[in-house]
C-alpha cells in the first residue's frame, strides 16, 4: 500500500480519498463536570423516577394518558 498526501492506493490499485484528520487538542486545564452539576443531575433523576412510580401507583398506567 502506498500513500501520498490524502490518497491511499491499495495493492489492487483502488484509491481511497479522504480528508486529513485534524490534530487532537487536549486542554490540560479541563476538568469533568462539576460536583454541583452531578448532584443536580442525580436529584433530577431521582425526582423523575419517584414521580413515575407514584403515577403508576395512582393510575395503573406507565405513562398516564399514553399507555
């Protein structure tokens, strides 16, 4: 297999032309999601799950009005 700038030729003579991949940039000061965001997301999930269970107990339907 031979290659030039953006073209690769296989042993069978077929060419694959594609754009060159950009260089990866890594930010050394990046931190993952903040602790507050993770707590808010978890609390929202707990409220959603609890409301789904309560709705099922009162109506007997998974999504009241739909199922």
